[in-house]
């Protein structure tokens, strides 16, 4: 097996982030150099609060291919379990509207003021602009792998609890050409290759507190550890540019779709302050 490349496994600072935010390679970030600090609730408190919310998405089993918004019984059965039993299940929880938990005494009380606003201001101070910037949370049970997919955004992944391996490719375009990835139907149908040589894979181990920058429209998959629940809080950035210039992959997307993040009343907040 090939040894990990230090250029991708080493946690990077602000200068590296500014130079490489728009590349093809995902990379780890040194959290001590970024305005990201918050006292998060326990995994038990997270699951207890999120699982009963009407906006939560819950799936069960390996890869969690069927979500509760398509089959409400999935959530009903999971929510009926005592919390101690629920935490032992092979489950996935995703929540895309965390502003519902910012209120006084709620699980993310103070998150907006302590994390989101400082992070957005940091980006602006470094010459970035963006159309969309909001947090998402993902929770999974032990050994619950994620699906092979790509994101139509740049994502800052913050590992809160548990460990995971964030997998991608050393040359993403040779496996999933961006000219194809801009098509939504293509993205929804992609499957992880059956065989991936070791030297073609980029694997980044993440432990609690680690940060990772995931590049726009690059294929990846996540393997959770066997050490209990894994929780990641991801900040999604849509339409991000620096000094007026989009990342190369997003330029290709906008040639295909000039307005990929239209504002409408049914869409998430474009910028959540």
C-alpha cells in the first residue's frame, strides 16, 4: 500500500487555504488558525434533539439509501426507541436547517454569534464573496459508511465526535470528469468504482476537532470508525468566489447552468447570519 502524501495529510493554515481553496484536492486545516470554536452538546443530546424535529432526515442500515422524508415510518420507528437503544442502531441523521436550534437554551444556542458570523467575516476579510453559507449536521452510528457522491458546493467539514476517513481521488477528474458532473442527472446516478488503486485514492483521517476543506464537485465517500457515533458539522458555501473569481469547477458548472443557486422562498437562506 502506498504511503499517505504529506501534502494532503498535513493540517494547513490560512495562507494555504487562500491559495488552494479552489483546487481539486481536499485538504485538512489547522483549526487553531481559523475562528472556529464552540462548546458542542453531547452526541446523546444532539440525537435526542434532532431526531424528533420535523425537518430531520433519518435513514437506517448500511449506506442509508432510504430517507424518512420518503418513508415516514423510518423516523417513527427510530424515534420510538429509548435514546440509549437508538444510539446503538445503524443510523444516519442529516439536518439542513440548524437555525431552528439557535434559540436560548437550545442545543446550538450561541452558535450563530460564536461560529457562523466570525467565519463569514473571516472569509470576507480574505477577499471572499458567497451567495450561500450555512451549516449542516451529519450523524452516523458505528461503522455506518456514507454514499459515494459529490457536492455542488465547497464544504468545510468539522469533525465533532468519533473518527472517520474522508476518501476521494488524487486526480478526481480522471474518475468523474467535471464536464459530466455538472449534470444533475449524472450526479444522481454515479456509483463508486469497484476497484480503486491505492495510489489513486486520497484518504484523510479525521478525529474530533479536525477540519477538512472539500472541493466543489469532487467525488468522495466517508467511512465511519467502529468507535461509536460520528458527528460532523459541515458549513456549505454556494457561489463562493475570491476577488471576483469562481473556482475552475464552478466556472464549468455556470457555463452549463448560469444560475445554479436561484433565490426563492422554498430554498434555504442564501446567507445565514
